[in-house]
C-alpha cells in the first residue's frame, strides 16, 4: 500500500480532477471512442479517464487496440507504454516506449518515462542515463529532476538525491509533489523536523505530520527503499 508521499507527475501543474469529473470524462470520451475506435485522441483521453478512476487494465486494453490501428502514432505509443508500466508490464512498456520516439527525434518526456520504468525494474544506472538525456533536451525540467532525485535515493545516494530534489523544487512550475519528494528524502536521512517543515509548505499541519509519522514507521520497519515496484513511496513517476 503506498504511503502518503506521492510521486511527481508531469511538468505543467494542472488542477486535480475530482472523481465525478473523471467519471464524466470517461463517459464523454468513451462515447467518442466507441463511435470511432480509430481516433487516437479519443483513445488517449478515454484511457486517461479510465486510469483516473482506477480501471488501469481497461485503459491498457483501449490503448493496445489504438496502437494496433495507429502503429506509428507516437502519442498513442507513449500513452500505451505508460499504461503498461502502470500494470507492472515493465519490459513490454520499454519495448513500446522505444517506438514512441527515435534518436533523430528524441522526446524528453518519453526518455523520462523510460527512466522511471527502468528504476522500477531496479536498473538505476540505466534509468539515470535516460534522465540525463532528457535533461540535455529540457534543462532543469522539474519533473525529470524529481525522478532523477528519487533514482539517486533508490541507489542509496541520499545526499545526491537531496541536492537534485532541491534543484527540482526551485524550478518555476514545480508541482507540490516535488517538494513532498524532497521532504521524504530529507526524512530518510533522519532529519524529521526539517522534513515536516518542507511538507508543511504545501500540506496542512495534520497532513505533514501524518507524512512524517508514516516515514518514521517505514524506517522503523526497515522498508525505506527496499523495492522499486509500483506503490513504493520512492517510485519515480511515469506521468499521466
């Protein structure tokens, strides 16, 4: 069960959708998708709405069919790769994501997703190379820096993780989740008051205290960064 610390998602902050809004999106885009299953935009939006309400297997199935109908559509392939990663199909996700961009037309977002998948497979050095490539294309991108910082944490290099996450948190447009990741890494080093102070920048005092209490419990049980599968509090994000 994931803890209260959340993963970073995307590079442009957007207001969170309520469950009612997500279900309305699912109905609207579902109707459009069924009317024209070959429409890539309808498939992507329908799958995103399905993911938002927890129907991840169905989202992957929708995108699989769209990828069959649109085998060269990079947006569809990118979304399908993310959906596969959500479901724990990491190698299949990498295979699909490799088709979503090319060396002559690299996509920093896809590189970051590939890095997140590799991290969840325990291949942290490979993941960090992908994040470095993404940052060469989009320097100081907060979402990539945040994933890189979490990757360093998974590699048990907490000082480097902290420095990278501090840089991510300083970037314009950095989401609150980036600062929560920073709070987590500071807490992993035993600096709980500082971690709670960082967390309180975006959370209520009660939520910040709950996060730190969770972290203390996690460390007490010796589960700080043992495992990189979906749900780990340190799992880098594949975005939305």
